[in-house]
C-alpha cells in the first residue's frame, strides 16, 4: 500500500464512481480499477461493492477513506512545510476575499507584507462570504476575508473593527453641511441595497415608523455603486466599498445607526496546517 493507491481510492470514494474518478485523475478506467483491486488484495478486504449500479463503500472502506484523507493531507502539508523552509519563505499565498475588503483592507496589508517578504506572490479570489468558507474547507485558499457575523466552529479568526454604512448617490437630498443622517431620514428616498442587508434595513425602517422603499437589490455592491453613479437611485453600502467604483459624480453621507454596521473577519482553518507564508501574513493584522 502506497500513497498513490490511497489517493486513487480516496478519489473513487469522493467522486462516487470509478469512471468519474478516472476522469478526474486523467487516467483510463481499467488501470484505476486494477489499482483498487491490488489494494483490496493486499489488505485482504472488500473496499467497494460493485454488484449494484451505484458504487457502495463498505464499512471497512469508510474507515480506510477517513485514514487515507488524513494521510494524504499530512503528506501534502509536510511537502508544503519543507518547501517553505528550503525556499526561504518564497511562494504563493491564496486569499479569498469579499469585494469591500479586497478594495480597502487587503491592499494595505499586502503592501506592508511585501516590504518584508518581497518574494511572495498572491492569488486573490473575489467571492461572497459563504463561498469563501467553502473554499477554505476545501483547501483551495489559505486565508479568507469575510463579512461578520459568521458561524463556524472549525475556523479561527481575527475580527476587524466595524464599518458604518453610507448612502451613496449623485444627488443627495440632505443639507451638504450634514456629517451624517439617521435612519429616519431615509423614509422618502428610493433605495438600492445588497440582498444580505435587505432584511435588516426593512426591520430598522419599520422601527422608525416607515417602510423602506427598496426598488433594487443586488448581490454585487459594484452594480449598486455604478447604478448610483448614473443617477438611478441612492445605494446603501458599507463605507469601505466607496472606492470600488471611481466616479467624481458620487457623493455619500454616513448613516448613524449602530445596528447597521459591517464587520470583517480574517479566517483560517482551526487545527490545520498553516504555511509560514500565511502565518506571517496574519501577523500584519495583529501588529497594526
């Protein structure tokens, strides 16, 4: 039994069929079936039931798949760790980030990090918070930057200070001397909001004695900012998103409402291998 056989077996289990596993492994099906047969003969156990249409993993196969995953992960993590040491901290750090953090928080920390470690490369994936958590669990990214709150006991995190929300548009219907508005000031305006904030905005408007007039909602904050810059309406977005769209037409004012703020968290997997690169990058958030 070697690491390659374990990897083949684990892929078969994860894909649910030998043909799909062979396709993922870029190999023909007969050699993969032969490797599975050799593994079963060596261990003298039945790992896969082939009598039914749907592939069924035996009880022994389930136990082996769990151990195989641990072994394969350990092997991969060991290779990464050795590479970190041998290359003198050179490589690529993959980060998943929400748009707002990618535009405001991330550039500052990358610049600070590169001043100390100039040989590091970055791969940035722009996704929503749920997708970032999924990518982290699947080991596709090293670190995630997401919006709070989030609920996941398998993650470690650094919580950043909350950001206020702002109203953005080309023509704000409030006195230019105002530094901020309260939520009740939104009672007579047409609003564009991110879907994740819709419920909270409706609740706050009802508490303030009116029903928010939300005529547009979108998952993409850039879309809202672009529409606002074209005079279509007023958008409510996190303050740190304002630089996502460059427009001299856009004006904004802060909404003074403690219940309507946005938090950001830097996350990574708990009790899992974290590369030296990732550890040093996290230090830039701790030593502000």
